């Protein structure tokens, strides 16, 4: 049944995307070229509506139910209902931004309220974690704000990488397929179904969004995908251990790394951390000399490697996981320094290697 619903979501997305494209032009939801943009012509946005619409069609046909929803004591409404309501608010926020370019504060408020619906209304929160060498870290009153911070952080991380044709859609699809695979291994049918349907919907949109794109997903799509990935990742790793929390971080390595080093870069250059620039991962690869399509495919490959690492990490022993994580962090640091993601003069590890070589 799930495979049929994935096909339905994929076909629905292919059918809905041209319709959304016409709507975007009609209501003025377009992306105009500027010094920060790679595209050179006016492009329709709102593509996220096609992803959302096709997902809903398949979702309400399949009607996946979360078996633990009624077991969450702090829940005011079923978690599956809370997720759909939160996603709807995120879509409204994205549509308003794609049409009217609302302020960053207004977008943040929309994201906070959507996250609050899931965390406070649906009862989805991480209240404590079991430490690997014994003991428990209880978050107490901080559990709700920390969970909301995770959701809002990942939501914006996906939005930040939406800078090239097909980039955010492809990276999100890889993350969703990884999430579906891990949920399958863990026997979590609900998360597996939701992630698979979202991946199918996003893949259908990617037919029109890959370079040269005919439509952008806009904030409508980027915020929606980021929101859903962040929530499903939390649901998929309810075993509250440090390892369980590290897995989704690894799985989302591309957007998280890009966001983290963007903050590092701006702090080093004494700029506001919210100030936009042209030094994200895709910009760095373009500056090195890769073409538009090559850059996107390279980042797809990196996202797939992160996904594979997350799968390996989930099946490894404690010390094996520590070794894998150490190698990953070293590789990320080297890659960041080589491509200049944290700034052209940021090369502590390469300088150390050069110094030792002398």
C-alpha cells in the first residue's frame, strides 16, 4: 500500500507543479534576480505548495497512524494532528513570504507557533537523555524550549541551502529516504510512511526544479520540508540517548554544517549572523570552478554520505560510533578549510599539517 501511495504522491506532484507555477505568476509570487542570486531571470516561487498538496493527497489516502500518539501524557491533541496543523501554519507563513516578502521576525513567529503546536499541543519533546557512560541528563523546564529550538533550527537550515536549482529539494529527498530507511530498521511504520511520502512528493517536484529549473520551491517548500524533517527526526529517535540524538544531526549534516560554518564565518568577519552572503557551500563550490549541475550533484553525494554514516552510526557499538564520529568531524573540517566555507583565511588544520611537514 505504501508503495502505491508513494507513486500517487510522485504523480500528484508532477501534475500539481505546473498548476502552482501558473498561480505563482498570477499572484506575483516570483523571485527576481539580484547580486546574491544565481538565476538571471524572473522565476515563479510557491513550488512548496505542490509538494504539500501532493503529500496531503497521499497522506489522507493512506492515513498513517502513530501508535504512540495516545500514549503521550502531555498531549492535548494527537501528534499526527498536531503535525498537520503545524505544517499548515508553516505553509501559510511560507506563502506569505513568497508573495509579500514578510520580515524575518514575522517568519520566526510563524515557525515558533508551528513548533509550539507540535511540542506543546502534540506533546513531542525530549525531556531527558541517558548518557553513554551512565547517568541521566534531565532538561527539566528547558525540555520544551530546546525541542522548539531544534525544530526551528532545522527548519531554517533547509531554507539556507535553497540557493541553487534542485539543491534543497534533492538534499531533503536524501535526508527523507535516509530517515525512512532508519525508521524501517527500527520498525517505526508511521515515521517511515511519512518520510517516504514526503520523499516521493519532493522527487516529483524535482522534475521541474532540477537545473535548469522551471519553478522554485520558495520559502513555502523549504520551510515545510525543514519543519517536517525536524519533527520526524525527533519522532524517529524516541530512544532518548546521546546516540539517538546524534543520528539525526549526522543525517542532516549538509544543512547543519552549512549553517554552523556560516555563523562561524560571520562571527570571524564581525558581521551579523543573520546577514546574507554568497559564501555558502554551493557558492564555494561554484567559485572553485564547478558548474551549476556539478555543484548540486556533488552536494547530493555529500548528503548521501552523511545518510550512509548515520545508518552505520545507528548500528555501531559505542566506541565504533565514537571512532566514526571523530573521522567524520576531521573530514568535515578538512573539507571546510579546502573550499573556504568558514572564510578564505580559516585554515587551522591545514596550517598545522603544513607546520608539521616542515
